[in-house]
C-alpha cells in the first residue's frame, strides 16, 4: 500500500514534510545537493526589453524569420518583422541582438506533479495524493513547494508554466496552473482551481501479470465492479448537480468544489485511455450535465475522433516516448498519435505523466520534436506544447503564443528548442521577469568539469 499525504493539509504540514525531506538525503551522501540554494525569484520587470533579429515561433503556426519582440511591464508590446517595422531611437530601454537564435512562447507542462514531490523514494516529500476515493475539494496548489529543486531544471529547457495536478482515487481533486518562478504558490498561481480530475473506471482487467513469455499477456476480462462503481459515480455527480442548483443551509465542501463543472467555470479532466472506456466516459459526462470535458491519456483516442470532434473534447496525449500497450499495435503508434489527431481535426496537447514524471517534464519539448518526425509539422509540434495547451487549460488569453497584449512569458534558444542536440536556453522571461537559469544540475556539471580539468 502506498503512503499518501493529505494535499489539503495545512501549509505548516507541507513545509514540515519538506524540511524532513531536506534532512534525510544527508544520510545517503546527498548533503550538498539537498542544501544547495535555488535561484532567487526574479523581480518584476522594470525596464522595457527589445529582442531583435531572432527567428520567432509564434506558437500559432506562424514564424517570423527576422523578428522584433518587445515587452514592457510584463506584457508584449511589439511582435513584428524587424525588416519592416519603424522604431523610434530609445523606444526600449534594453535591446538584445539575438540574430540566428530562436524565440518561443514558454512551453507548458499539463497534468504535472511538479512541486508536489521531490524525491520519489522519500515519502515525506510526496504531497500529491489524498486518502479516499472522492476528493474534488482537495486543492493541489496549496501543497505546491516553491523551493523545489526540480522546476529550475525544467525551465532550463523552456518549460515555464505547469498545471499542478493531484493523483489517486476516483476523483483526485482540483488542479491549478502556476508559473515556475516565485517566492510561494500565491506568487506563482496563474489560474486557480482550473479543473477537477477523474480517474475513469477500468472496464476490463487482466488476471495477473505478464506470463513467462514477455509477449504473452493474460486475457482481458470485464471488471465485475465496473457497473457498480459507475453507478456510485453517477449518484455522486447527480447529488453534486442538485446541490449546485439549490441554496443548501449547510455547506458540503465536495459538492462546492463540483459547482464549476456544471457551470462551465471548471474543466472536467477525465483520465482514460481505451476506446470503450472513452466512449462510456463521454456519454457519462453528457448525461451528468458536465459543460467542459477533456481527456487525459487517450491511448485509443485516434479510434474515436468523430465522437471527440462532435462533442468538442480535447485530448492531453500521454508521453509519446513510450511503447504501445498492445502487442499487435504499430511499434511507433505513440509517436504517431499526435499526427493522427491533428489530421482528424481533434484539439490536443502533449503531457508527460508516468514514471519519474517530475524530472521528465524537462523533456516535453523533445516529445514535440518526436511528434514532428511522425506526422506533425515543426510549427504544429510547437503549438502542441504552447497555444493548444493554453487553450485546453483556459489560459490562452495570457500565454501560449507571442501576441501583443499577452504576458511576456517566452524564451530564447540558441538552436531548435525541440531538438535535444540544439536546445540551449539562453534567456527566459516570465511576465517580463528575466530568470536566473542556474540550477543544481548545472552547479554539479561545473563542479565536476573543474575536478577533471575539462574546459
């Protein structure tokens, strides 16, 4: 049985858990790593900045080969072609020549546990799940650890925004969207309580694990508990909807949290993979009166594209750097899935949940790079981790693309940011704040370069 911490514990408990975690690694010879300092959060933008002559990938499919990107007071004030615009001398306080380099909107990590867990093997640092099955009122954002060592390594690859998501149970809780820089979660939150997360019930299960021959799996059997569990979930949604339509004298925290699902203020994120379960989940949500639904995972989503389009349901595609679930699937099916959804006209973005997902969040741009090699164009791949994600999370009025009036949340890479060989983030800004891109991994790199005399 896995150990679970209460996400809606007091801030004191969350901080205490983290302090315990800092003390523990010293016993394993990790003292230096645990106690090294994170970069100081950046101060608010005070001087206007102009980035000149870079290749701008706008996030909406467009590219400006020789761009001028200006921002002031945390907002984009200029996005244009440097060869055609006319600027008064001194219009911006600082001009940075980035000729030959690439500019991107900040990449976004949806369905992430960044800041909710630090060291997987140290349970005191894991604050992403709650006991019980129905916990829509559990808010992950209050457990976010702004001193986590992991987000600074993630933003080094251009990931500047994340959806912080709870785990476990049937209804895990409520996620929020945060910027990856700030003194505390109150500083960092971009969209509070953006959605409720449901782990859809398994219609089919296998008896046992893989057999001696690795390729041979036990046969699938219909779960005997599926209908019973679905009826319980149906009753919960019906009661929550009835509560939202009345003015009860006594507050029910679980039902209060569900109100937004029926009004459209919150998205219902349904974690589901297989075709029959996807179909059942879609019909369930329509019947329950859910206004906005998105699928998380969606392994078989390419088989039900008409259903998804008809109901305007987006898909957060799970980690494409994975093996297919079935032995008779194409070996490259996970790589091709984004391209199949793009071709079918289904809105989608990329997410990276799974083993070691916190540190793996730095690989989100490379997931997009793989998708670009298997059906997407390069700019469609950029959109899948910027504007498309922002639209699904309901934050596209602020981030996701380089457009005047939006937040100046962007970065400059010396090469193609979707290619691990050339992704090298030189500058990064969140709402115009210039980030310190140092992190613990870079410190160790420099330390051991010095030890071995590497220049």
